[in-house]
C-alpha cells in the first residue's frame, strides 16, 4: 500500500509525544446529532500542524482475538501480559492509528459507536481484572456489544491501561454517554446528566460549568463561531439547539468545520447511523469520501480489509478497500514516525521491537493454547431421547468455523453462527435444519469435556457432556 504522508522530523516528534502526553496541544471532538429520525455521529481529530496517518478497517465477525496490555506492547520482556481472549460477535468499521485492533474510534454493524478524546484520565487499578490496552478495549467492545449500557459495564470488567483517554459512546437508538476515568473512578454521564451530547478534551462536568456563562444557557456572553476562545462545547451546544430543519448531513459537516481547532482537521469523520453511511476526509486529501455499511460483507469467509485514510479522490470508496495482510501492515507500521527517544517509557523495548509487536500481535490467537475449543466434541445417542450430538469447531486462519450435528431418526447438520467467547464459555447459535428454530447453545469447556446446553427461546433442553474424539 502506498503511503502519501510525508512528515518532517520535528512534527513527527511532536505528534507522537502528544499521543503519549495528551495534555499537550491536542483537540479532538465528538458530538451526536439526534433530531427526529436522524442520528449522526461526528468526530474531528486535530493536531497542531500535523498530518496524522491512519487506516480504515473493515473488521469481520467470528474472528478469534487475543488482547494486549500496554506493558506487554512496550516493556522489554512483555510483562503483565493480557489474558483476554474473545471471538468477535459483530463486524465493525474502525479508524486506526496503530494498526489492527488498535483503534481510534468506529462503529459496529449493529450501530454501537465509540470514539476517544485525549484527557488526563486516571484508570482504576484492580490487579484481579484482565489487563487490556485502551485501543484494544475499544475494539473489544465493538466486537462484542450492541448497547451503550454494555460498554459502561465492560469498563469495570477490565484493567484498562495505556494513554489517558476518555470516551464518547452511543448506540443505534442514540443512547449516548461519556465515559471518564477520574481519580481512579469511572464517571458516567448519560440521559439527564448529559444534556449536550458531545465530548471534547475536558471533563464533561467542567464543560457544563463553563457553558452556563453563555447566552441561551444562563449567561451573558455571545457564542461567536469565529472566536477560537469560545469553547467547542459551547459552539456545539448552540448549533445542536439552533438546528431548524436544514439538510442534516450538510449541517453536521458544517458543525465539524465550525468546531475545528488550529487549521483543517487531520481527520473528519461523520457517520449517518440511520442510513448507515460513513463519510470521511483528511487534511491531506480534503475531498469527501463515503461508503455504505450495508455494502460490506462482515462474514469471516474473507479476511478483514483496509484502506489508507488519505486515499485521494472523493466519492464512494467501497471498492478501494484491499484485503489485510501482514506485509501491508508491516509497511504501514514501519513508516509510523515514532521517535527513538521520548515516546516509549524509559527502559522499555526499542522502537523497532514495539513496531514489530504492533504488526504481528494478532498472530497470538493462532497459538494452539488459545484454540482450546478446536476439535470434534461428541456425545453418543442418549438412552432417554435417543439423540446424539457432535460439535465440530475449527480455524480457518483466524476465523472460527463450526457446525452442530444432531443424530436420531435423521441426521441434521447445521452451521454455527454468532460466536461469543468469555473465559471457557462459548455461546453460539444455529438454525435447526429439522425444526427451522433458532437454537442458542452454551458450551462450557473443562477438563477435555464440554457441557452442552441448548435453548430454544427461553426453554432449556436436556444438557449433555461431550468429549473430544
């Protein structure tokens, strides 16, 4: 993949130090526009005088993934490694700075949205929880969840580490929330406590405190869109309040233009959540690009796909995505302008080793110990109901495949769908060939056996223990 980004060495150092120390001159913006049947998510990535490289990813469902911690990526001996292991339940579209599964933000196929903004966060510490680096956690929630409430719950189920960010989350119904980490606690604003559906680079409470000084929100000062001293939060609040039936796509693009910081935003991303269209442009190539989420095949029959965010001409870019490969990922990661000093913590891995870990981290999912479920799991005909079961699970690259074979008067072979993995439990579904019913199965793996528990709707059927052939 050809890269169009050429960045001076001084800008390079400034860019990546700003990622590591987010209090320095960074300005990211996210808002939700929800009017009647319209629902849009808008985001700007702003860095002063910089050109931020990135890739747009089409991530597939049914992919086995192994989490990473920040220490694991940066320390000499890969200490405090993550033990998070999961199978993606949903496909997603993400915008990534640091390669596969290390995302800046995105949306999944069922409408869950998440994006980060730099903030002086203080992540809660709990050594009993599985560790995961912040970018990887964001991909985890898009892989596994469909609602904002599920994401909020997930934040307390992991020891999130890495750079200090806070997050704007929403779902297909517009249930949005800000998720912040202050003084070692998780702070959530949603519903009545989030009257302005936007998040920038200050704590949400502080934004609301400043808003009350402006006209229309209790104060005396005018909100001048051309005045850089007026907060982006105040400008956004006024624009959301003043909408009067204009073309919503054009209105949201103009909002992103108004709340820019410094110069033209490095990235501008707008997602029409109802029409399921993704728009984006960059400071390098300012023509508006777009593609429809409904034109994407999220099945794991083929590999994930990538697109240089700085692709040139505008219009529909769905045909410009290319299959992911380690070679393309290495090319992208190798050109990331990471300075040899000042970016990684003292005594950490070299920049070369760090880049190598970014490039190939996803291959850990291919290790046999992480594929404990692979094989043919079998139970002969049970005397009570004269039914036998077999679950066949296998890997095709990093994609998880499977089928359920039911034997009795006839033999039914059904393809497995909707994998969800947590610890040693896999939940999956299939459509019964015989009854045409949707069957949910909870399969718990332990001591070379599987406890097989099938459900149809809320009705539980006989459980079986299956053993490996």
